[in-house]
């Protein structure tokens, strides 16, 4: 069991550019979550997948954000036309569907300049 | 919806001191409750959990008891170490059956030698 991995760990981009992050969950977990964490705050839920189906999206997830999990394994989170307010740590977590116990990856820290 | 409130930090203690970090929740029913820990530069790790009222979760010397009468899940440790310095998050599932977690704002613990 290699745990949840995320790539890249850090991303610096200029305002207006598009960025994409990848998350690889624990292999036997069918639920995958994306959260955003800003400095001094707890993680805030963005969206989640059960297998390949995206079942819930937070109001925090503007139409510039899109997430996919095409084969029910890894997931990508894309942010289009980045804004300085998008600067945050983006966390991915996974779990089995019969538990609320989630396992988190190390996160991708996004800095928009 | 479900929510959680944690005590403000930072909490600064000397090594071997007793630790309490307060957490209270608002929820429909009796959801599972969690404490996560985030060490500097790392993702969140599940520290302990309790799945029903009066349960005590424990791990690495930390304990928390699910108290429905006071809607609390306070984190305690009898003797902290410098290596316990981290940010601690209390969490519970969101309303509905999505599995998403709602986190407190986090409490920073600094342990001095």
C-alpha cells in the first residue's frame, strides 16, 4: 500500500494560466475527494467521486474548476484562468465507500503570481 | 448542516506537559468523529476516531472521548513531546451521505524542550 500520491507537490503559475493536478488514490479505495486548504484554516471540501462518477460539488467549486476520474482510478483537478485567490494547498483523499475514514495525500501547493 | 468548532491556538507547552485541545460539534444524529494531525510540510494523517457515543479513540498516547451530552470530542495527551508539534484538526462527516468531512480551523501545538 503506497498511500495517496499527488503531483506536482508545488506549482507556481501566473494569473490567467491553466493548471492541472493529479491524484492517485489508494488502489482499493473507490471514493476520492478533493479539498482546498488555505493558510490557518482547515481543509474545505471541493468535490468527490465514487468510482468514476462525480457525485457532489461544493459551491466553492466555480466553473473555472473541473475534476475528472475517467477510469475510477486516478483523478485530475484543473483550474482554468487562475486567479490569485486560487493560491492554496489542494489536498486529495481517498476512502472505501463504507467508511468515513479518509486518507490524505501530501497536497499540491499552488501559488498564483 | 454539521459543523465543528475548535479552540483557538497556538497552544504552547513544555515537554511532558498535559495537553487538551477542545472540540465541540453540531450534528444531526451521532456521526463518527475524527482527529487529524498535520506535521509541518506534510498532508493530514488520521490520528484517532470514535464511531459512536461514549467511544474512546486512542493512538500514540492521544485520547478523545465522544461525549454526546456535551457534544464534545476533546483531544488529550498526558505527556507531550517536541515531536507532537503540529496542527490538529477535529472533523466529522457532512450532512447527507456523501462521506465528505467537515474540519475545524485547526489548533497549532508547539512543544518546547
